[in-house]
C-alpha cells in the first residue's frame, strides 16, 4: 500500500538541501528543445554536420525533463518510509499551481494564430469544430492521449499533458518502487528500459517490412497515415513515456537513501558520473540527429544517460555542476518552464512582427533571427515567471490549501 508521510515521514514543511545544478540543467534542456523547433535551418546553414545534428536531436530535451521531473518529485516528496511525504491533496494542488497558470496563458496567446490556421485549412465551419474538439482536451491537459490532438493549439503543451498524468500516478509509483541500493536501481532501470523501448522498437521494425505510409486515417478533414499514428503513439503517449518518469523516481529514491546512509556527496563520484554521461551524450548528439528514422528509439536509448547525468549533478557534478549552480544559471532555470511553454506563441508574435510570411510558416529563421528570437523568448520568460507564474502559483496555493500545511517547495521548481 502507499504509505502516507503524515504518519511516518518528515514534516511536509521541512526542506531538503537545494540541488541548484539541476535548476540550471532545466534551462539547457528547454533551450535544446527551442533549438530543435526553430534553429535547425540556421544550424544547417552553418555547414557543420555536428551543429545540425545537435539541433535535430533537440526533441530529446523533453525526455530529460521527464527523468528530471521524477527525480525532483522523489527528492522533495518521498518520505523516509518510502511513500508520499504529506497528503495527496496538498501534493496535487502544488503541482497544479506550479504548471497550469502559465500553461493556460500560453494557450490564450495561441488562440489568434491557431484559429486563423484552422479556418484557412478547413474553412470556417470545420475549422471551428476542430478548434472546439481539440481545445477542450488541451484545456484539460488531455491532448497527448490521442494522435489527433497531440500537436493542437500549443504544440509543446503535449508534454505537460504527460506530466499531469505523471503527477497523478506519482503517489502510487513512489509507494511501490524501492530503489535504495545500486542493485535495486539497476534492476528497476533495466526493467523500465525494456518496457519503454518496446513500442518504439516495434514501430521501427514494422516500418522496415510494412508500408505504413500507404494507409491513411481521416477525421474531420484531418489525415494521418498509419506511420504517423504509430509515431504519435510511441513518441508521445503519456502511458508509454511513464517509464522515463518512473526511472527518475528510482534515481531520487536512490539518492535519498545514499544521503540517509551518510554516503560522501560532492566528491569525485558525482564529477565522474557527470563528466562521463555528458561526454557520451554529446557524442551521441553529434551524429544521432541525422538518424531520423530511429528518433523514437533514440529518445529511449538516451534516458539512462540522462539519469546518470542527473544523479552526478545531484552529488556535486564537478566543474559542470558548479557552472550550472551559478546564480545566472539558477535564474535561467527558474524561467525555463516559461521558455519551454511560451516558445510557440512567442514565435508567432516575433515572426509576424519581424520576419517574412515564408520564414514564419516554415520556421526557418536565419542564424541572426534565431538568436534574436531566443533573446526575446528568454527576456519574455523572465517577465512571465515574475509576473504570472510565481504569483499565480502562490495565489492558488493560498486559496486551495487554506488551513493546511504548505507543501514542500525548493529551487528545483516544485
């Protein structure tokens, strides 16, 4: 059964030491996704195959977020008894207050451009019907559950749909996983990897023998081939991405157990884990972006490496950990959620004001335009964090948790 921390765990108001390097890491992950969405043409024009590959593999940043999310939640909310620290309602409210205000703000910013696109593609009647049928799941953070709604409205929001599911399952997961030793962590990691790789690998193999592009499914004027349906299911379905999050929870439990045992943290082990995983990841980034047929297999192959990177940074991280824990990187990390969720609506604003319709439609800015957009996005994200995200989070907590103990918070963004 799931143990409640109110009975055996530490007080929900107590805070564990902040892991500032992980906050800085969040910004790098968000920036990598932005590079994937808007920087591939600029990277390709540089003439560097490595730069282009790094840009094309940027979608992998979402996988890093999933593993990091599981780790952070376990670190902050796993009790000493192995279950949830605090009551479920406080946990759910804290997660809702953390992500929904800015998620909703991004949706509202997307309304003009998305409605115009639907009307242009399908006509006023069908376009408005599609807007409603895709808008309701988006508002409820359910869009990632069907292949036809994943990329609707604010495309990057699909990962928040997955995160919402992860949050709901976290109390159950943390109460059942036991990863307090290296052997338990390795065993659980291997099992989760096998589950996670099954669907992408099956799709990859099927694509070699079955003409999946030959059959098309149509709904409300939209069309997806069987290949599209397979990719959108294997690559985006929250249930199929759950193992990455669960692996992060395992890592968090393992790290907490090491702390409880008094294991030395901040020494050579963390530096070696960080350096080794970083080198392997960068080597993969340098060529894997060109393996487009295997992208959904690659995102699973890399999540164990993300786990080692996160664990290394949590244990000190060496030189990279010190850089990521600097005050500028912490501030950028705090704004990273805004960078991620606002990238598409702010692109429409930036591109409409400064770029040609062709560049805007193809998302193909020059290197100078891409850097200009990135600067605009980061600046706007700081404002969104300070004036929307943080105040709305506190306002919701005060009203939804009136009379209850405040949930754990930290610089990790929980």
